[in-house]
C-alpha cells in the first residue's frame, strides 16, 4: 500500500462511520422540490440554494456567495421571474496547493407521484440498498457527496489536499441560464487560479464498473409550431372541412427520423467526423453489452446488438428524439378536439464535427420544405429553443489520471474511459473560459433513471462515491 | 295571424318579461362545473342533477326520479366511481294529448381558465349580448331553456299543449354510459306512450339562419398505444440506441389521413353511400358560404371553397381527426425525455352506409400492417375506445313540420334543413328503442365554440330559443 493509500484509510473509515449522517443530508436536500422548469416552484429552488449555503458555512467555507443572475429571459409565464442564484464557496487559498473547481447543480427535473413513481418523489426512501427520490442521482447525490467529503475531512481534522472552489447552479435542467456569463465574468475573479474542473453529473455506463468520462454529445432542442383555427374546435363540426394543425405537424414530425434512429434531414450525417482506427480501438476495453442496455431501458428495444455499435451510436453519432406535443389533447380517455395550435418538440444530440448553426439551417430548411410540400393553409414556424455544444477531452491528463487512481483504490478496478450521450453544456464553457481541463467523475449507475420516474442512487455508489471524490482530491493534489 | 299564433302572443311576452330570471337560472347552472370527463369533478355532476331536480319540482313536475346507473365501467382511475344519475320528470299525463320526450345533457366538456378562456369558464358572463361560460350552449342553455318554457307557462296559468317527459343525462360528453340501457329498460315503462323525441343539443349551421337537423355523423374513437422502455428515459443516454415509441407512433399516425382530410385507410371511403341527384338538390336552398366557415374557425384554413363541397364534407363524408398523444411531453419549454409509452388518439366521423364493425377491422388491419412494416421492437396495440352510429331522419314528418312552423313564427324565416358533422349517438337509440321519430331542434349558433374555449350562447338565441321550443310544443300538440 502506497503512502497516500495508507493516509486515506482513516478518511475512508470516517466516511463509513458518517453514512447515516450522509443519508440524512441527502434526505433533506431531496425534500426540497427544486424543479427549475416549473415556475411555480422557483421559491423552492431558491430555498435549496440557501440550504447549501448554510451547510457550506457550517463546514467552514470562506467567501460564500449567492450570486444573483437577474430576471429570467423570455419565454416565461411569470412576470419578472428571478433566476435562481449561483452558490459559490471556497475552502482554502494556499498558493502552494493546486485549486480544483467542483461544479454541480441543485435543481432537478419535474416529478409528480402520478407520473408513475412508486413512492413520493420528494421523500428519499431506502429500498434494497438504493435511495429513491428526485435528484438522488441527478445531481443532489453528487453535490451533497462533496459536502460529505468536506465533513469527513473536518471531523478528522484533516487538511484538504487542494484549494476547493464550489460552483453550484440551480438552472441546469432548464438550460443553465446565466451561468455562461457568470463563468466569463469570474474567470479572472472568483475563479482565478483554478487548475482543473471536476464535474460529477453523469453516470456509469452500466451498473457494475466505474467510469471516467472524456466526451459528451451536445443538444440542439427545437420546436415546430403549427397554427390554424383561432381556437380549439369540435371535430364533428370541423372535421373534414379545415386543414388541421395536428395532421400537418404529425406529417412533418414523421419525416425527421426513421424507426432505427437514422436522421432523415439532409446534410446532418455528412457533418459527423469519420471513425478512425485509433478511436475504434478505444472501445475494445469497455465492459458493456446489449443486456446492460436492455436492463437499463427495461425492455428489449435495442436497435443494435453489438457493443461497439451501441456505444458509438450513444456517444459519437447524432440522434434525434421526438419528445412530445404541446397544445394537443394529452389526457386519458377521449376528447373530440381539433387543437388550434400544436407545438412539436424534438432534439438532436450533436457530435464532432457538427456545426450548430449549420445544423439549425439544415433543420429549418428541411422542415419548411416538407411543410411547403403539404400545401396546407395552416402556418408553421420552426425554432431552436436551446443548444449546447458537444465536448471531447484528453483522457490522459493529470486530472483524469488522479481520478483513475482514486477509482482503482476505492473500487479495486481500473475505470472504463467513456463518453456520454447526454450533454452538460457547461463543461465546454468551463474549459473555454477558465482555459483549463475538465474531468467528468460520475457517482451513479447507468440505470439510475435520471429524468425518469423512480430515480435512485445505490447506497454503495453514494458512499464509495464520497470516497472516490475525496481520493481524487488527494491524488490530484500530489500530481 | 292564425289562432295558434294569436294564442302564443302572451306566452312570448311572458318569456320576454322573464329574461332576467332566465339568465339567472343559466348562471346558476353554469356555476356548477359538471365535467363528466374529470373523475375528480364527479360530485359536481351529481350536484347539477340535484339542481335540475329541485328546479323541476318547483315547476310542478310529477314523478321526478334520479335514476341510478351504478358503477362506471373501466377504464377508470377512481375505484367504484358511480355514474351520474339520469334525471327523469313528467309534466301531465292527459291521454287526449300527444307526448313529447325532451332530452338534454347536464354535463359539460372540461374547461380551465389557463386553456385560454378570456373569463372564468364556470362564471356566466354577459358581453356584447352574448353569454360566455362552459355549457352555455352545450347543453345547459337548451336544458334550462325547457325549464324556462315551463316557467312561462306556469306563470300564465297556461296548460301545456302536450304531455312532457324529461330525460336529462350527465355523461353525454363521456360516451353516454348507461343511457342506452336505461332507454331500453324504460321503453315500455317510464317512456311508454312517447310520440316523438325532441333533442336540443346541436347548432345552427351559421350565425344568421335557424335550422332543423335531420342527420348526424357517427363517431368511432380509437387509440394507438406504443410501448417500449420500462420507464421514461433520458434522450441523451438512450437516443439513437433504442426504438423510441414516439417515433413509431408518429409514423403510424402520419399514415391515417392527408392534409386535405382524405382518409388513407383502404376500404373506408368505399363504404360511403354515393351522392344522389335528389340529395344534391337538398343543398341548394341552404344559406352558407366559406366566409361563415372561416368566421367560425377563426381562420382561413378551409379545405373547400364551394358551399356544397364544404357541407357535404361536414355532413355526408367521413373525416379523421388526430386529437393528441397521451404519455408524451406536453408542457411548455424543453424536456429531453424519451416517453416509455405513448397513446395516440384519433377518431373517424362516420356516415351512411359505413359499417362500424367493418370500419374497426379496416382501421386495426391498416394500423397493425403499417406498424409491422416499421419492424420496430416496440409493441403496438390499437383499440376502439367508443363508437356511436350515424343517424338520418325524414325531415317532413309531423315533428319536423311543427318545428318548422315554430321557427318561422319566432324567427320570421323558414329554417334550413341540415345535417350535422358531430354525433349525438343517443338520437339513434331513442329512435330504435321507442320506435318513434326524433327531431333535432338547435338553440345556439355555429360559432358558439362548444368543446372549445370561450363557449357562448347569444342572448337572442337563448330567449327566442325558449319561444321556439315553446311554440314547437304548441304546433306539435295540434298536429
């Protein structure tokens, strides 16, 4: 056992001891329904920020700040709706130490019991060694995980091996509004001297082996609005005599992607970087197969059976998903309505070397062209709602190396080096604005159900995760 | 002026006098949100039934009954949900008089202020000589209209010219569950001796000229459920690697109808009765043009410009409308979800000589075939949710003739003889079970917005409508 490994033993023991306290802290965090996408819950998002501030102060943070981001830009329903603040805090400012910025988000996806949750989404419930609740894994578990690590250090009177800068935001699930500007503003201010950024806001590939993540897909989210009648109409009276917006929208949405996930918009696939032999080889070591995908999706609906095909289509090829329709009938039972205005929602996951602006143009031209072919008297408008670029890093730099050592020590296995299908747009902003590298160090598993019902975090992932985050700081501090 | 016209003058004067009272009665009725499609509002539907009972008793009704219809059959969310009762009442039982059964419904479509209503949907508001509120025209206005006529007779001490049997139901907007059985049961019981049935639950064709309606389209309502993953998934993690239910559903829904309203399901159009020369001639007298259609739809989205084309496609050709999708994202903004199970809703308006069972088979075979072509690993189930047959009557029988005279007297114009695009399935049941004819005598205008936001009833239609209903009873009583 190396000296560093020896020195971490008491810390790991303390983390084990504090397990009940850690679960209690996460319980308190999950109990605050900080849904950033629901304007009526905005006060709860703010309450969550204050909860973090109070915890950080108790753990001895310096220079804690609640950074106001002003009014949320349109479209909003609530007039003068304030954005949730960014929580900033520092631990240490020793010029002899390296400085790590840790980022996480304290807002969550919407969740209603009636969506199909087995338990109340905002009550953390332990079942079979798993903690169920909205935000348990995305991203309150990891954020609270950092606080837990700080508490263990404090309890032991153990100095942090690095200076720590915390940056926790409350709008990640709603486009991270305001964060880009803040990072730009503070690059030479609050964030000056940061050597690396560590983000814990993604997942293991499967359920058994830890990973470090060096790439993310981007996401361009679009909406297609089709408008016709002045108000919703009765299908008995108007069916057959007017152009129905739903018919037009469904036709256009049906032309975007085939059932095997191939994007049908000309120009899109041509922008994708070709696979090199070197890149192909990276996929050889990864432990994953179609059974894990099926277990995670809870079905046998995999398009590809081969591991490389699956991973490449998740990580390095674009995808297009149809999310839903705003304005149409969405309830149970039967309603004989002709909706007056319907808004189809879809997004494209982007990869190197797709150009976001070119993609928008291809999407707009294609959809406008398809709609023109229909010769409908309704009107169609297609818009980009938000976009975030893809990101790819060097998986062999100091930060990744420290994280690999930490993972090996805690989990007794070398991590897989993976990419992710999802996007964390802020990754790119940190890299560009702070001119430093970024590491993605996930805590939860691939079947955690982020953004879904019955979101969970396995207790081993939570507790060993706190050890991994802690060990990462120690290895990085000495690198 | 004929003797009967002379005798109606005091009645019409009394109706004019009672106008404030009539508006107050409708206000009370609209204030009860008797939405039959919302299980949580079922107590309000029952409250509405009790309101009618109390009014009927005050007006001197005999043998008032609240007929229990038992438990609502599946699918329901609320266990042991009781169906709303049928309100039955009689006025008179003179064997020398004819007996008219009047039918209406006291339940309404769902309505939320946030759907876009200018005013609270359950507060009757008078603006520009129109009464706005959910149910004002569909169908509380006409139901309360009958009560108003009874009140005017009572105030004058005027004998009713016929025996009246009232049958008011509370599930019309939700498939009239239980009513068919009740009519069958009471055909030789409570309803014995009924000579004709008068239903006031439809609308003028346009906004200027009263109509009598001798035909209705039927409606077969279907749902297509596509199921894949075990729960909703994150499109970043699963986009591109699994078959997405939304993609499959949108493809299949896109194959049902073209943007010009032509049904694409083989066999359907072939069942439609050909247009005869005699039938064509019926359309010549009707006052209607595309401008009225556009005014009613609040848009210029008419597929046809010619009056006959419009009316035939509304009345005597089938139509197919896509209503919406249950289970997909339906909110504002962006949610990066892959819905696990989505249920597409659509309905087909049916006409002579379509066979409902054959139609179901054509629909099921076509959709299952289209889905099989997709070769998706998701599963699809297509089902009929409910159906109601079309109806066509003889527009020259005694009942229609009495209604035509009443209309001429009140409105000073001969009514158009029209059909309707919508369905009132119970029309057919009354005709078949009571072995009598049925008259549709509308009160509201074509732009009333039944089933839509800002539903209204023009005050002239309400007040002259009460006169028309009253005069109809007098002319029919002497026929």
